[in-house]
């Protein structure tokens, strides 16, 4: 008999059944491997989560790091520096504020965003 994928001649004892097809050992292993790793997005997100502060998405981490490095900053500054829309910033910042990592403060009629434990008076040096 032949492997249904690569048509290599295989004996009954070398036959592997996968998804209703008779395959040689190589093709069987290929198929099984592909199934195990066919969700690169899940692997990708898992890797991201490990290297970050717990619970933060990549965007939230970027916003947090940016405010930490250069805050207090206005929404316009953060959006143009990071290349995100106001809507993206708002939804991500809501999470940072909810986690008490960052907060907003008003200065000279402008809203500035700063870290939660960073005094609002302490501007960039
Ligand atoms: Zn094969």
C-alpha cells in the first residue's frame, strides 16, 4: 500500500492512521506536529504575557512605560509618540487607571496623564 500523502510504499506495520488517511511515519508525524503548533497566535500571546507585568497587554505596557519615562504627558503627546488613536489610548488607559497604575491630573487647564504614585506636580526635569 501507499502513503496517501507522499505515495511512499509502506507496509501494513508502517501504516499510521490519521484523520481517516493511511500515512507513512514521516507524514503522520508531520500531520501531528502541524496540529500541535497550528495556533501560533496562542503561542504568541502566551509569550507576550510572560514578559510583561501581570495582566497588561502590549499596548498598556507601552503606555505605562512611556508615562513612566516621560510623564506627565497629554493624551495628544502619548498618542503621537506611540502611534495609537485616542480611542485606543482611552480604552487602554482605563485599564491602567483601574489597576491603579496610572492616573490623570489637571494642570493649566490641560489634562495630563501620570503614574499613580508619581506626584502630579513633578513635571519632566
Ligand atoms: Zn508519507
